[in-house]
């Protein structure tokens, strides 16, 4: 194992984060806020710590393999969350470090679960930082670093560990070039949304905050009621872009290189569209009696379907008050998530498709024991290793949800609150039902439960295995 590289890379991430803290510091200075000093102090301290250590630990051999890639990603995300929480504490805007860690991990993991009850009391710099963490975490900060620098050899192992989905491949021969293309597409869509929000009447600060939250499918906003008070135009713009950011970014690349036919034939895309359309129609029919207004009902049904399916977690209405059928539909969508290769969380539609094909194959085998059926996705054979990994992930996924749910049971919340909060945080959605609904948040949870949910958010974002490898003794023992 390349131990020096494992320690060196998180320090590089720490340096990158220190420089990125200068952006919210500039925002604070523009608005004449004292929080600028908190960002500058944290940035200086992180640079003072990371530069000498990185220089001392700089490896001669920069080759990494799959195991190193998983551990590097896990440690980097833990470092980012732990140090990214410090500005909140130093500024005094979130005095409790546990609360600040929860908020920061929620940002980087693109969950959007919040303990802040009075957003109006927060400085512009802090509001910018918490939403900017969504943008950084959406595509992955290690992928961002790869796109800018030549940090390691064989960086594909880092991409596979950090980018969610059953399979992560290169859209061009070099992984570094793939990272650049992905981030250019990501940046382009973010800018396009910000421009549309500016046209909708939002100022530049609001447009950037909501564009960051949508792009990373995170959900942090500027108001306690999320987007309830914004115009219909703004809500429709965010609905459209939430849906777009839930699509595999490889398809955007294929579209731009004039391979639109491959995009149109993509079955995962059509499954994603079909699930969204079906959920919207069912919720529309079920909630129409509440409003007696077709336009408002369609807007809210479309918005909340996109928000939950893509795990963004914004709210245009308090869906905690919806009929049980609509709430159940949203609860099911919490598990599904968006497409592989998108910024959305959840189990992923491609995995769901593979599992359905596996079940069908097993049923056929029971009827015809000698039959040999090959599972295909997008016209290509799915390797048995991918099928095995998908089934293994389902088992670990369920186990983690049950463990987190059990640990949350020590808080005196009802079953609906505890279970939906578990599912919501592990799938990186944010709002749940009951006491953790879209208008309530997570401030009422105990410090222990917040730490459990913080771990759940990171486990869900990195899809469990990088964290498990990082804490496993077998990873570090020489054999």
C-alpha cells in the first residue's frame, strides 16, 4: 500500500479547501460582515498545517490502486467536513462543533439536512459557503482537483471511489481529461441556471446560492420555508434544472459530440423520465382536491417529484401535509435516486434496473434450469462482477439503514420521524417526514443522533465501501 500517497492526497485537499474558503471570505467582505475574519483565520491555519506536512510526506511513487483510491477518498471527505466546519464555529454563527460538522457534512455530501432554524441571522458569507459545499461535493472535490492538477497516477481509481454508481468509466481515454469534461459540463449547466434565475428576478447572490444547491442536488437555501415564497417562474426553473442534474453527465457529452442517437436510445434515461412522469401524475391526482388549482398542483407535484427523486430536497410546499398516498410516493422516490453518473444520490436507477434483470433471470432459471441468460444494459453485456457488486451493495445499503435507524431510536422521536430521517440522510435528500419535515429540520435531534446522521450522510454519498475500507484494520495491516 502506498501509505505516503494516502496521507498526501487528503493534505492536498486541505490546501484546496483553504483556498476555496477565500471565496466566501470575499462575499463577507463585500457585504461588510465580520464572518470574513473567520474564513481568513481558517484558511491561514489550514495552509499553515497542510503545506509543511504535504512537503514532508510528498511521495516519490504516485501510483495508486483501487484500495488506495477508496481510502484516499474516504479520508479526504472526512478532512473536508471536519475542517470545513470550523468557520461556522469561529464566527459564532453555529457555536456547537457537532452542529457545525453536521451542517458541513450535509453540505459536502449534498444532503441539505440543516440544524439552522434562523437563516435570516446568518451572514451572506456563511450562507454562500454552506451552498458552495453542495457544488463542490456534487461532482466530487477530488475529481475537481484532478481536473486542475496532475495529483496522482492512475486517477481512475479515485473517480470510481468518489463518483456514485455501479460503474464509472472514462468518456475519453485519459481520466484527467474525463474529469475536465465533466466539470466543464457541470459548470456550464450551473451558469445556465444562474442566468435563468437572474431573469426570474433573483439577485446575483440568490441566483448563485440556488444554482449551487440545484447543481449539487443538495438543497440548502436562504429561507426556512425553502422555496415556498418564490415566484412560479423561479420554481419551474429549479424544477427543470433539478431534473437535468439527475441525468448521467456522460449523456450530455454524447449529445455535444453529435451522438444524440445514443442519448435517445439510453434506457436508464427513459426509465428515469418514466418514473418522474408517473410519480408526478399520481401526486397531481392525489393532491388536486387540496388546491382546486390545476397549475399550482402541477407545479408542486413536478417540483417535489424532481426534488426527492434527484435527492435535491428543496420544497415548494409543505409536503408533510399532503395525503398519505403522495407521501408514500415521495418516500419510495427517496430510495430510487437519480441516474448513475449524475450528482443525485439514492440507490441509482441503473442499479435498480440491474436488480430487476437479475430477478427476471433467476425466475427464468427456475422455469428452465439449463437456460443461460446474459444480462445487458444499453446493448452491452453486464459483467458478473458488476452484478455481484450491485447485489452486495444492496445488502450493505439495507444493513446501514437498519443500523442508523436503530441508533436514532435512542432519541424520543416517533417511527415516521426516525425512519424517514434515516432514509433521507443516507440517501442524501435532506427533508424527511414528521419532526424532520421540510419546514422543521434537524435541530431537535440530540448530539449523538446528529453524529450518527453525519456518518450516514458521508456513508451514503461515498456509497459505504470507501469509509468501511478506511476504518478496517485489514486495510492498514501489512501482509
